[in-house]
C-alpha cells in the first residue's frame, strides 16, 4: 500500500483502471441484477426455475458448456503438446491452421458446417448419400442440436486454449522434466506428475473461457440449435422480439450463475496449484516425444482437425466466389460487389476502426492489471482481478442488456447554482453519443481484457519476482520496470492478448447485437442479416474480407510487438 | 463517425459532450423487408432529395420491439415495410404519428388505416416453399393444406420463423387463428357467399367469432394446439421470415412456410427447379406491407417526404429491380412479371385490426409455450 501511494504514476494508473472497470463492467451488472430483482422479476425466477421446459433449457445450456469446454480444452492441449513436445511434420503449418479459428466470424463456421455436413451437405449427402449420421425420420441424428454445436464451438474456441497452453508449455523449464528423467521416471509418469500439474492454471483458465464462451454463444444456436434451446437464444428473443427487459434480465442472472460458479471454482483451484518455473536461470530445450504410437496418434488427431478446419474455411472461401455453393457453382464477383460497393463498406470501416481502437487499450490494460495484481500489494487486489475477469465470465448478451439498462440515459449530476453536469452521455440506443460507437468500443475492451489479463497473470505468476526486484533495487521505478522488464517478459502473453482482442472485437456478436445503431454498422450484425436471409454468398464474402482484415492486423502485430527484445532473448537464449 | 477519427478520439477521452442537433438533411429509416430492397430504396431517395438517408434492417417483431424500447427518444423517423399487424400494434401503443399523405388517395382503402396511422406499400400472400427433390424422396407431394404440414413423414423437415421476431410467422399464426375461427363458426362448411370486405359477416354458431367479428379465445387456443403439433415437425425457428425458404432451397428442410414472393425470389437467385411454391387450399393469409411515421420522429419533415415518395408508382417499381416481387399497392406501379397473382389464391378474411391488437399476447404465449418445447 505504501509503495503504491508513494508512486504517483502507479496510483493514477490504479485509480483509472478501477474507475473504468466499475463503469464498464460492474455498473451494467448492477442494473441487470436490479431489473431482475423487481417483484415481477422474482415471479419469473420462480417460474423459470420450476417449469420443466425451462429446467431443460438450463440443463441444455450447461451440457453444451461442459461438452465444448472439455473437447475444446482437450484439442487445445493436444495441439500445444504436439507443437512443443512431439516430433511432428509441418509444425509451422499446423500452428498456422490452428490459429485460423480465432478469426471465426459468427455464423461462418456453422453455415459452412451445414453446407458440408448438413442434411443436404456436400459431404454427408453428396459423398455418403445420407441425410442423417444415423437413424432416420424422427430419430434422425443430424448436425443440428448438441452434437453440431459442440463441434462448431470447440473448433471456433480451441485456439484460445491452444495459445494459452502452448505459451505455458514453452515457458516450462525443461530442467524439471530432465530431473525427473534422471531419477528414473518414464515419460507417462513425468507427463502426469510434472507436466500436467504445472499446466493446471492454463488448463483451468482455458476451461473457464471455453465454458463461458460456449454457454454465452448466440450465433451458433441461432442457426444450428434445431430444437436444442439454450438460455442465450431465449435472452435474445426476449429482447429482440419482445423487448421484455425483465424476462431477459432474469434469464441473464440464471445464465450468470453457472458462469460465476465455474469461475470461482477455477480461481480457488488455481490459487492452490500455482507453480513457479521461470527463474531467469539458464534453461534447456524441451525433450521431444519419440514413442511411435503416442507420437503418431497425437499427430493424427491434429492432422484430422486441421483438415476439417481447412475444409470449412475452404468452403467459406469458395462460397464467397460462387452464386449458391452446392446448387449453382458459377463463378461470380457479385457477392463482393454487394459487400464492398454496398452497405458493407461502411460496416467494414466502422468495425475495423472501432476494433483497432479497442485492441491496444485492451492489451495494455490486461498487462497492467496483471502486473498490478501479481506484483503489487494494495487493498482490493483480488477484487480488481475478479471484476476484470467478469468481462469474460459474464456472457456477452448480459453486457448487451446491462448497457441498454445502464446507459440509455445520460448520467447527470445536479449541482446547486450551476445546474446539471453530464457525467456520462447517453451511450446506447437512439441518438447515442458518437452514434453508439463509444459503447461498442468499451464493450470490445471489456470482452478482450480478461484474455490478456489471464495469459498475463498465468505467465507472470511463473516468472520469479526476483527479476523485477533486481531492477527496482538497481534504482528503476515501477513504471520503468513495468515497461522494460515486465512487459518484455510477458510479451508472448501481450501479443496473444492483442491478437485475441482484435480478432475478438472483429467477430463478436452477442455483446453488441443490442448496441448497434443506425450510425454505426457492425460487420457481424450484417453477416447475421445475410445468413438469416439465406444469402450465404454475401455472408461468406463478408467473412473472407473480415478474415483478410484480421490476418493483416495479426501480421502487423507480429512485426511490431512480436520481435525479440533484450530481456526475452536473455531468458530464451541462455541455453 | 469514420470521417474524423482523430477528432473522435479527442472527444472520447475528454468526455466532452455536444449533442448533435437533429437536422432535416438526414433521415433514418427503420426498414423491414429484405436488405437489398432497403439499400435500393434509401439510395434512390437520397439521390432524388439529397437527404442523407441511413437505415437499419430489422425483422417486423424486432422492429416493433425496438420502436417500443426507444419510444421516449426515437432513433428512427420512418418505419417502412413489414406486415401491417405490427403497425397496428404500434399504433395501439401510441408509437405512430398519423400523417395524411396527398399520395395516399391513390391507394385502395383496404390497404391503409382509417386514421392515417399507416399506409400499405405492398401486398403478398403466404405460401409453402418446398424442395422438390427432397419431397420426392420422402414420397410426398408439395403440401396443399395446412394439415399436410402435420404429416409425421415431415418430422424435422419443416421450417418457419419465430412469430416474436418475424412478421411472416405471425401472419402464419393469425391465418391459423382465422381458419380455426371459421371451423368453429361454420362446422358445416363455409357459407357459399363470401361477403365483400367491410360487409356484414354471415353469423354461424357464434363460437368462432365474437360479436364484433374478432376471433374468439377458443379459436386462438385451437391455433396454439395446431402449432404445438406442428412444433414436432419444425427443425428450427428462424429469426427472419424469409430464412426458412433458404433452408428449403439448401435441402435442409423439405417445406418452408414463407411469403410466396420470397420463394419465387429464391428461384431467381439460383434455386430454379429446386424449390416450388404451393398454397393451402383452405385459405392462406396475406400481408399488407405497412409504412408509418414514428411519434416524436427526430426528422419529421424528411420522414413526410419519404412517406409521399414511397407511395408513388416510381418508388414502388424499385422492389422488383432487386427481386422483391411483392405486389405494389399503387395501381399505377408496374406489376412484377413473376409476382404471384393473388386472384388465383384462396385468401382468408384476415382481420388486421384484431391481429394487431392480439399480437403481443400471442407472441409472448408462443415464446413461452411453443418455441422452447423440444420436438418429440
């Protein structure tokens, strides 16, 4: 505490961070909970929690979350493991393919999957001549419902787990495993008792992110859910179809409970199992798995998933250039013409500008909060981390509702003798401040910061504070140490935070679907329109352009942030 | 927003507030038909008048919800398109500003409201859009009655939108209410002479219709029973009304309940020979696409200019250039070559006023009782 106060830069940063988190995360949540706690809302709680229809919807939501979190984390782990510890062919290519799904415009994967494996899918029906994976008629097991949702969501989300776990695996000190080997442990024993326990923060973090992402997902259940109803789609219809903010708030709070529960469990778990492994001392290169069976079965899984990803994105790409893919495969540029020369151009510039604005703020904010939380002591430290993580632990639709409830009117302060002072203008709805752009940027930041914070803390908690203490005792101040020592050390986390933030902002739908205004057009909302109106060609053209924008941005980020600096070289090159 | 981004940043950080005064050189349209029609209309209007015209496309139910949500400070000035039921519902809540357009006289009286709260801009009938090949495989003919949709052979093979978001689906629901009312009222069959619109109805048992001619609660309950049964065959409730047609085109479902012009449109967009349009023999519902100025519109003058213009034959000819094949309400406007001829279709006596008044209660009940139920 004393050190924070003594350092004005740190104190100011802390106050600004806290203020932002309060306004952007806590306040909308308070409004949502208040709305649900009205007499009418409480009656709705009673109904939703006792009626079997709604109980099933709640169970559906949880089942989907668990399935996706498990499969997605598993895939991410296997991919990371193959990259870091297994001798495998085409590693760089596989890495690149695994990165592709972070740029998954909502609806794109689901649409492509329907075109490939739907009941009239080009593969299921075109090659295998069947409409159902098994069964027929009423018992037809098709792509719609839980199985399809699990596949699509796991594929869209596993990259987050992959990036987190890969970063951590690379940061693990091989000396630990070497020591275990020297003491006679076999590879499986080492894997179970050394590798996995050290990765638990990453695994748990990935599981949390994927679970919450999955139960909050809106786009996929909208078109792939079939009769598998989940809470997010119920909330969506409550607002978009009925403007029943009470029902939406109540459903939101119900959706909030599992998210927060998982989050709390994960926090408690991590706090018990944190392991420090980066010491600043020289480290060796990781040992590679060479056992043929283990090696090839892992590689086979990775190759199969990569093939599926290529197939899906290939469908999107080809679909953008033909009239109606699978039905009328004539080459055409009409789709791009519609997007680029039509309304799409405005959506493109708006979305890109807002995302470009949100990205650096989200990345830096994430690293700053990670630094404050892990390295500094001040009252409410845990609360700050907790509140920031709510940005992702809370499903996007709930922020959408919270923002409508909290910021649809300006927040004013009446001063006697001076009159009204507007503290915060109207941010959402009709004639909002900056056409609603500010609210959208803030939501982008709020939704992106937690990923940056989590990868920042995960990495930082493995780095021995002695390195920074050395800097301080050599006379550097906190800001200098953060900039010159901490940030370079956690640069992999910073970079993945930035990439995630930009890709996330460009592709988010659930949080902003209630916030778009006539003045601010967002690409994902436009894609929803095109998909809904059945024009997959236009939708895919949007997706191709969106993916192109994100790829260019990632390239820029790699070139600017990704280049090696002194501190990291010292760590990595010590071997 | 995009022009002076540096300025935007400055403003953002300083949190300086300068609310932009509403100016009459802009117009914001709430647009419900298909997106490219919205684009074509707003561009044409902008070119003619120089008024900077922007729009947001929302399905009918969504549009109503959004108008309701923003009632105190509306973001839109004019609402263009979508079934009139939603406009009547909005008018009941005082969300519309009546306007007597000099051009409204050209429109037939049954296509506009008496109090000038809304005016019809197009008409279209509900139909079934079927995937020919798929029906063939199932051994079925294209459906020609609402009962055909309940065939267990169509399990998971029917698509329709959600009435809460889609005006199309609500039209389908109210059509069913009307048909059920007819069956209750005239169990022996419909009276031979169907009275002209506006004339007194032939009184039957009194169980289907109330004295004021609105369908009874029993008729509404029966319609819910029908949709509860249909639910077992429905693969997915979509958000937008035209979307199910695409699912039929793509072969994901065999039959879609959509406005017939949307099915014809699909055929033009690359699905020729893939889908076919049929109509239920017992009668189908139809929509009058409405238009209205919103209460407290931020740009009232520009909205009135749009209103007058949208009723002209010239403006109503724009739809068919982007394959929106609804029938224009202005008799001077050219009829699209491929449009469905409504004289050849058996239309139910659709009570728009009653539909609008019951809209909210029905969609809420549908959302609570039908949509969340999994198919058996």
